[in-house]
C-alpha cells in the first residue's frame, strides 16, 4: 500500500471518528434535555414521597405542598418577598436592593418549582408565632393548612453540561429553624433530584451567612463546587460574596462539579 492511499484511509477513519463523536454528543444532549423537560413538566414532585408530606418533630407540626412560580397568588408572593427580606437583607448587605429585584423576577418564573411549608391548622397560636406580622400571614391558607412558615424554590437546569436540581431558595421563619426542618427539606430535595436522574443538587450561599454555610457543609456534607468563584481562577484576585455548593450523585457529575485541578 502506497503512502498516499494509507494517508487517505487514515483521514477517512479520522473523519468517521469525528462524526461518531459528534453524534454521541448530540445523542447525550438530547437525553439530558429530555430529562430536564420531564422533570420540569411534572406537576407535583411531592406525590412520590408520601413520608415527606408532613413533619412532626421537636414540637413542630407542619405540612408540605407543591407550587409553581407562574401560579402564585398575590398573598403568597407578598409572603415570599417578606421572608426573603427578613432572612437575606443582612447577609447581602449593600447588595440587597439589586438582589431583591432579581429574586422577584425569579420568584414568578414558570420553571420555578416550590415546596411550601404550612403550619398544621388548629395548633396553639403561642407555639406557632412568627416574626412576620399577623396581617402578612393570616390570609395565607391552603385547604386545611395553616399559615406559611417557609418554602423551598428550585429548578432543573444544566450546569457545565450536567443536569442538576438547583436550589434557588430555602427560607424558613426563625421560629421554625433549628428543629430539623431544614435538613428534612433538603433530604426531600435530594430524593427529588435522584428520582429525576439529576447528577447533583447545587445551590448558592452568601459567605456572610455563616449559619447557612455551616448547615450545608458540616451537617449536610455539601462541598464547595469547582465552578464556585473561589475555585475558578482564584489567582485573578476577583472575590465574590458567595460560594456555589454541590452534592453529586454520580462519577461524571463529581468529576465536573467537585474535582478541580
């Protein structure tokens, strides 16, 4: 076989390999897009986890309900804004006015999924008092549920070509914090992520929010992601006020979202 013929065959084989790789990439992309769409389209992620419909521990009794960003009533929107301001104005500091506007837009996005936490109706008012005013919470009631005391907002998105469940918000009123409810909700979130074949749960935490950082890293075993600002080009000297944390569920997600050089 002469050298020109050999070169042509090698070139042909190389082109075939490239086409095969491109087709594999496209096929994988379609699978991931379908995963995310299926997860987004599911109406009630709670339906598969009956054990997580209620939380009765440490003197606290609440029930959980699902929701969507484009279906929020005006009282619920007001509640979300009030609780965000109560919990996050301090950690964000001077960044809060701008961030608050961003969160208001995110709040009503059709792709925003919610888990709302309601007090169980007819409990002693003294046991369920909140730091929000009575007027803000007294009208927020769904069926046999009492007023809201917190919520989780999450979406199904791509991060570095990995399908993930991204927790946009986990907000609880001060009176229900420290009783295991936050851990309970994150366990549910991780189950929802796994059921929908997501590669990880990802979230953003303000560095100034030391309690939240400790909660996720020390108690729930989340790690600072390789895509977090502190891990991306740290030598550039550009500091951000937040970290991106993650918990991965497979080797590919771990390699991309956790491991860094």
